[in-house]
C-alpha cells in the first residue's frame, strides 16, 4: 500500500483476499459488539483502516507521527499528529485500540503497550496486527533491509514472544492466529501494478495450500486482547 496517497479500503481488491486475511472477520465481530463506540487507530497512516471501520458503520480517531499521512487520514474522520508513546488522551478514553504493523517501528514496544492499556477502558480491546519472524524470509530480510517505506524497524517478534509481551502489559489474549505464509509477497505487486489484482485468486489458492502445511511459518499474525 502506498501511504502517500488517499485510499479507500477494498478499492480494486479481489474478494478472494478475504479467504487468506482472516483478521478482517475477527476485527469486525469485535468492533460490532455493543458498547464499542470510541476507537483509536494508533499509527493510522493514510486512513485505510479508518475507511474500513466507516464501512462497518463505526467512526474512529486516527493518530500518526507523519503530518502528510494525517492529512490524508482526515478524509476518513478525525486524525491527529501525535506519538503512540504519548497519546494525547485521558486514561480510559477508548473502547478499542487498533495497531496495525506499527509496533515494530514505534521505538519502545513496552511503552506503546502500556500507553494502549492506559487509554483503554476496563475490558477494552487491543487489536494488533504484526509482522513476525517465524518466517525465515522475514527474519533474514530484515537483517539485510531493516527499513520499510522509510520507517526504521526497531523491534523484532515471533508469534509467542509477541503474545508474552502483550500479556506482560496487563492484557488477556482472547484470540490470536498466524497467517500469510507467502501471500504477503504477492500483496505488494497489485499495490504498484493494479492490473495484477486480476491474478490474485490464483495466488490465494496457492497460499491456502501452503498455509495448510506451513502456517507456523506465517509472516503475519493478528492478536486480540482485553484489558484486565
């Protein structure tokens, strides 16, 4: 995804993607629960997630360190320039904190998780999506290229260590899953060359076959946890 331009979730997507990106189903179920009203997208980039939440009928507040990204995110709702290590909100403000591929950039995972815990209401939900190094390709790739789209990679996780860090921050993990054994490599192509999306169903079929045998090497994971 090009974070330098405005985007609407689902534009030019093949519906087959939803078969291999399971977190959409889980996040929607959690977001649509009664009582979920105040949502923080921590590290909102250009508002891609905010756009999706709006399609669910939920409004959200975006936060990002890059002013240009915040300007784009404002097309989808309220957004502000701020750090996820110092969220400008009172304690127990939000029902839901969403963090997608941000923790490995943010500088201090411990501080970020503590800040998410602080701004969540009791029983509020933290929803994380992260890149993990259970994939040997990701592990070695980050040694060679420790930057992604201009942002330094400051933290390294595997699936189990991420779960432990979330639990250590005072959260109860309620669901977690690895996914995207190889599909993450394909995702980049249609972002740069939209006509390639036509071939996504073929790669989805291949990914589903590979994941059946090698899910433990998934390059991504999602994790939902409740503030205790």
